[in-house]
C-alpha cells in the first residue's frame, strides 16, 4: 500500500513538471521573442552593404526583392548577386589611379549592360502574368530595359503611382503628353486614370499595346453603356471608336476629331437632308445652293443625340 502511494505521488510530480515545461515552451513571451528576431541577411548582401549603404540602395531591403527569409527567393541564398552577378572584379580594390570595376550587371538608363541581359535577370522571376508577353513586344523591340521604367531599389515603384507612371511614359511619348493637355482629355492629370488602364505596356495581342483585343473592347471597360447591342446600330460606332474620337485629347468636346457637322459630313454627304452641306467657314456657301442657315453655329448632335445607337422603336435617325 505504501509503495503504491509513493508511486502515485511520483507520477503526479512528474505530470505537473511536464505540464509546466510545455506551458513554458508555449508561452507568448517565448513566441514573441522568436518572432522579434529578424532574418539575418545573407553573407553576400552584408558584404555589399558594407560599402553600399546610401539611401538610394538600402530601401530594397524592405521590398519583396530582398526577402531573406523566403527560401524561394534568390536573395535568401545569393543576396545582391542574385541580380547583379558575382561581381568579383567589383569587390577587388582598384589599383591607384584607376576606377573600381562596375558590377557584372548594372541596371537603369545609364547602364552599359545590354537591355537584353538586364531583362533576362528580371524575367527569371517575372515571367508569368504581364511578363509573359514581353518577349517580342513593341517595347522589347525598341530595346527598352525593365529598369528604364521600374525602380527595384525603391520602397514604392513609381509605376504603381498614376501620376508618376504617366510622367514616365511621357518621357518617350511626348506627342501623347501634348494631346493630354488639350481641353478635352481623359483624367490622367487628375490621378483618376493611368496609361496602363488602356495599354498593356509589357505586351499585348491587341493594337497599340491595348489591354483588350480591339479598340472598342478597351473603351467598353469604362464606357459600358455604349456597348450595345442596339436596335438601331450606327455602323462606324460598331467598327471603331477612333473613327470619331481622339483617345489622348482633343480641342473638341467629348474627344471628337472634329466639331459637328463637319465630323458627320465625312460620311453623310448625300443631299437628302434639308441642311445637307456647309462651307468650310461654317456659313451657308454660295457655291452650295442646298446649304441651309438652319445649321449655322449648330451641331448635328443637337437633334441626333443618340449617335452611338438607339433602342427606341422610332430611333432609326438616332434622334431618340
């Protein structure tokens, strides 16, 4: 009996000790201390940062490009050399009077590394999604590098900001910038729209790097109310929005290429209308006896307001 009681006491003491040990291991303070320890930088990165500690470089440590704790990231094993190469010559002290050799791969507009070599490094990771259309795209053929537009070392890539993105694009597309400053324009300068809302800058199967296969499908992403189908269709509207509109800006309202009635008279020149044709001055021309003063200073759309199409039973003339 006495031996049995001692055995029970021993088991009880051991059980309490075990519970206390487990609770200590599972305590929040221990877990918090473990989580508070940041992942150590790979040795290669520490070597680079012993010199490259300037503000233009170090922000990359807070971006997805430098996640040292991610085993799927090249940075976890090779550090800066993942993108810039081993750069052994760069790490050697230069001889007196000579300049230090650059890294094996340098990125950016001032780089002497060919754009193809720069892009190959980026495409090692960014091959899916938008990057899958890059090779053979317009910008690829023009010799642009990813770093021409993107900034990998910054905390926030300027291409993620609508205004900064537009300014980057305007660096090459200067005529588009001029058009965007005309009275009628898309809200690019109001930060409510970016170039990439319409253009797939990394490559596209559509014309002009559009995000959709056709001009109209791209426009319908915002202008869905004009998509149709309508009971009464306007053929040029169904064919191409750009027959009447300038996409980047216009001096006419609604991004129109010309003011009515001259825009309409590019197609509607038949003499079936009471005010069929007007002279280029906007006045009824003496050489055009069919010209009518009823159109002086007016617009076809004053009456034909539903030019994109109509579902009204009496809408054949797009007046309702």
